[in-house]
């Protein structure tokens, strides 16, 4: 069974694809029906898997308390019956194949009453206003054993099922911390039963998912944002990395959901956050460090209620560069409705007169130079003197 590196991040990313409902044949309405099916059937899958595994764990608890052979056999029988229902049920489709079948029925192009195309699902179609754009979750689905790219509707549907499997396993392990150990103890007794093959397969999947969730995995590097290819195998063709997912929090800040970093929005109102303000790097009056102290003291509790803002390091600042854009080479959320007098609650600005400082010094001349980014191109360079003025954008988080 494939697994996800960041299960919660994957399920949230898949859930964000759900945008409405309808049941007619036109492509847009057909997509909405597909997305509604993902949400409704996914929730039913999670609920039923947890119920069936819970029945097995209740029996395992009794067995662990009594430690008697009849109790072991009874618990094994209960688990076989419960877990087998996830894969099959008396000749009927089990919980998992029924989930996959219903997804295919309403999401796979070519099925009766399905009016959308594969392009509408993958996000390459110009014919619908809101294609699903399933390609965006390719990096997340790589954690399930994929190649980091969603190239077909079936790959996306497989990822949906896998994400829900992992979410179910995490919920079970969170509610019953000894779940994996109890299941492992019962496995030998279950193997002794002639009808146990499906149940043991489910048990092994759950054990693998629980183990994988416990280990975790480092997040993927952010994608650059380039979507146009200029040569086979270039960045625009592969689009590797975690997708750029930035959310305006409505309080003057922006969250990058790929990295977990929270960024300051810039204004055009002459305030502490004005896009045109410049500061030297060298500590002292008029420096980025003096400005940062004011940001962390703003309003008594700090900007946006937080007092742990800092100057981003080189790699952090590079993580928000959008290579598909120019002047500024940043996602649109950092350059929206900027006009004289606008505040961080009404606009988002990016100054273009100066470079943007990082907190990282240049190893070749650390007392004189720091790395800085040109907002027009996103280029990060080592030629900025610490005594020269530059813009700065605060960040907080991991």
C-alpha cells in the first residue's frame, strides 16, 4: 500500500478541490458532481473503516486482558470478520473497492452521465471555468509511491483512496495508541483461519500506514511556479516540488501552506510596513534589526498579534519566488490592489526600488555583504553591501 509523506497536508490539499455541487451533464456540473462524490464517499469510507477496525480492537483489548487461548481465538475471529468487510463482504464489494468504484463512476471520463474530460480533471482544459487541476497534488501524492506527477484521472483517484487510507490509519492510531501492537499480536492467530486472507491484507496495510505516519518525512521543496516548458525535461515540463499554495489570512499576513511560513504583507500607507521603506543591514539606527524590533512590539502584542517575527534567511526568501512572474517575481498574493493609502488589510504590495534583505551573510565577506533578492526577477545575489539600504519582509514560523 502506498503512503503519503504528510498525510494531513495531503487530505487537506485534496479537500480544497471540492468546490460546489450539481448533477447535470455539462462539464462544469459533471466536475462538481465528481468533487462532491470525493467528499461524501471519502467521509463514509473513513467512518466505516474506523468502525470496523474499532470492532477488532475492542476484541483485541479483551484478549490482551485475559491472555487465554479461547479469548485469542475469539478475538481473531472477530477481527477476520470485521477487517475482511473492508475488502469484501459476502460476495459484495467491500468498503475499499466500493469507494474506488463510486469515485470511478462519477469522476472517470467515458462513464455514463460523466460530461467532463480528462483535461477538465487534470487542469489543462480551457473549456470550463474551474477545472479540478488535479496536477497540483502530484507532489503530495508522491508520498503514496507515485512519481510526483498526476498524468491521468486514474492516478488522481488512486491518490484519493490512498490519502483516505492513511487518514483512517492515523485516526485509529491517535485514538488507540496501542492499535498497531494489538493488531500485530493477533496476526498469527488470524493467519490460522482459512478465510483470513483479505483481513490480514487489511491489517498489514493499517500497520504500514501507522508506521509510516509515525516516521513522517521531510516536506518537498517548493515548486518554482514555472508552468511553461522551453525544452524537454526543463522546469516547466516537470514542475517538480510542492505546489505554491499561499493564503491571505485577512490580518496583514500570508501563509505559505507548503512550508508553513507566515509572511508580512507590505502596504502603501507610510506605515511601518510601507513597501518603499529602506533599511541598512548593519545593526544600529535605521537598520532592519531596529525595524524588526518595532514590528515585534507593534500594538503591544506584536504585528498581527505575534512577537516572533524575524528576517528571512536566504532559502526562506527564495521559497516565495514565482518564476512564472516578473516585476515582481512573486505570487499575486504579494502584489494585489496596491494603491496609495492602502493598508495591509486592503492590499498587498512589493517595493521595487531596492533589493530585499535576507538574514544570511555572504561567506566570502561576512562583515560587509549579505544575500539579498531583486524583487523584479527573484534573483538572489551576494553583492549587496550591508551599509546600503534595502527593503525587508518579515517572516515567522517553522
